[in-house]
C-alpha cells in the first residue's frame, strides 16, 4: 500500500506549498497506465534514475543542479544522484539515495538518515544506492521497466537507468517511455496549481520590467531584474530557459540571449522590446513573452505590427478547445498575419496565393506554440503515428496532435523582419511578387513582435494562465504608471 503523503515543498514567505501528494498521484497514474498496456507482465517494477551532480569541465566547481524531468515528475526529489523504483502491481515506491562519506558533514552540511528522506518525500521506503541490486532482488521483479525513448522536440534520447548488477535482471526499455509521456501530457489539478503559480509570479515579473525599462539601460539589466523578482518573490532559483531580452533589431532573433548574443545591447529610444522569460518553481515551468516599446509609446508602425499579432493571438485562443488540430491553429495565425500585412501595405495580392507559397513562414518561421509542464518544451508533441508536416513554419511546430483537455500549451504568434528570410523571399519569384519592397524597406531593422501566453485547455475552451497588459492602450497606460486597470483577454472557468 503506497504511503499517504504529508510532506510539503515550501520555500517560505508567499511561495507555493506543493504537497508530495502531487507525485504520489503521478506514480498512481503511471501504474494505472502500465497495467492497461499490452506487454507489461505482473510483478514489473519501474526504475528511474535521477540527475547527477555535474562539475564545470575539469574543475571541482559544481554546476547548479536541476533534477531530471521524468524523475522529478515521479518523485519530486531535489537532491542529485538518486534512483526511484515503483512496484506496478502495488504502487509501492522505493527511493534510493547516496550513502554520503563522513567528509560531507564537514563541507556540505548534515548527513541525514534514510528516515529523513522517507518523510520528506512521502515514499514507502528509502534505501541507499549502493544497495540497489540487493533491494531490487528482494522485490523479485519479473521485469525492470527502464526509460528509453526519443524526445520528439529535441531529438535526444532520454537517459536509461543503469547500475552495477543490472545485467542480473530482465530489463524492458520499450514499454515505459510512451506511457509516462502520455501521463505527463495531461496535467492533474495539483500540477495545474503549480503552473498557475509560475505564471502568476512570472507575469508580475514582466510587469515590473515594463515599469522599469528605460532607454540607456542594457538588455541584461532587464534579465537580471526578472530573475531577481522571480527568486525574491517566488522562490524561483531557476528560470525555465535562457532569458531572451531582444530590443531593436535583436527582437527579430528568435532565440536571442545565447552566449554569442548575451542580451548585451544598450536599449535605445524608439526600440521595440521583445522579452521572452519564464520562472520555474519546483521544476514546473512558465513561458511568457511581452512586446512593447522601450519608451512606453507605440509608433504607428509598431502599433500596426503589434495589433496584427494581438489579433492572431486572440483569434486562436478563442478557437482552441479539445479536438482541434494544433496545426490548424498555426495555419489560422499565419493567415491572419498575412491579411494584416496586406492591410498595412507590406504585402499585396491574394492571401490564398500567399498561403500556397508559404509566405507566412517568412514572417513567422517558428511554430505557434508548444506543450508546457516540467519542461518548457514539454514531452508528447509527436507520439508514434503522428508525423511532422514538412512545410516551412509547420515543420518547426513542436506539437502535431489534437488538442486535449488538461493540456497546458503556449500560444505565441509573432511577426518578425528577419533580414536573412526577407532576402530569400525577395530572391524567390514565387514569393517576391507579393512583397511591396518600398514599404518593406521601412521595416528593415524593426525587429519583431511576439505575444506569448500560457493556457490550460478546459472541456470547452481554455483557462488563460498568463496575466499581463496586452492591448496597446493597456501597455501605454501601465508603462505611464496609469491606474487604468487591465484584465486578461480570454477567461473561462478553472479546470
């Protein structure tokens, strides 16, 4: 009989209390899914390996540890170098922790007994990793179910659990991965509560940036302010991904902020800001993008592009419900962008003909959005039998399946003026015939606009998790310290 969790993860102050019941429920769901799967024999035992503490290259300087996602989903353990086993028939959970040397107490702090971890994580049993072979032998498993499968977003293969002596067990590494991925795809009430929290704190951090950004500052100052707010107000030691703080033309660089372009530009008056940042709490992610002028006042061109993207964002969110194709939502956003670019005068001609030559991908080369959860690009986008659509733009879509209730997704349409893609389009006779080069020249160097919200899919629509100023009027009033209230665009009942 599985333990009844009493333990709570809490970092004090106003941070969220997360019960170990969240992970007990995840383990229960996993066992239920495995029992229903062909090929899983009685007395099977799931074995997951957590992340290892790593050092910076050849030094003894530790990198800041963050738990491996599948292991965290099942056990909620924050320490490195652990394993976890789950008896599929009974649901019994066994956590394996390292047996630490005495020197640990001198350099790293108290060495806790096994009972400490049993209470902290509300598992049925705790053993040392050095005893894993003996403990598993006593369970007499008919098969050890280990995790091996491809992350269809990154293309990487997840790490399969291994330990000295595993060759003495019958191991199956094909059954577990598809079941645990499907479990992670659909969020429980407790998971949704954590994701609401990460969105609330990250939304407030974005609003604080909007209040403080000024020409003359560095982009990285905005990154620093965001991280500071999320950590001090939300207990978020990690961000969900590298912060993107693009201003001016840098706002057209989709994954700006990397080591080769580390948010280092000086923000200038008239720049469009595209700040894509999300805090992470207890390994659960958020992913929010706000676009606004650095000086708090939209120019006519900035307003036109921004409102085109806002229109696609609102239209798509109003259309999302269980059963719709995610690829159709992407196509909807693409078409709205083309219609709006015609209205602005950047394009001319038939939108239907533009769609045929994939002109929309010139201005939005990425996908509409992705699954969100313990990973910012969460697993499950392309299960077996669902293939990517090999077309510009759509081939970058991170999910190809039908929308389901309790999925959490990002909706992040954008319009960008990327010189590389514009040059290609102008050299392509099938696309160049639609370009108004005289007007387009005015937007070279403009950068880009992206509006990204996180949503949870409900029975008949969505719950909008993100809450930041979105219309031009709301943004300008908010940045001018106006007391004018703002409210989310799309609201439905909570799941």
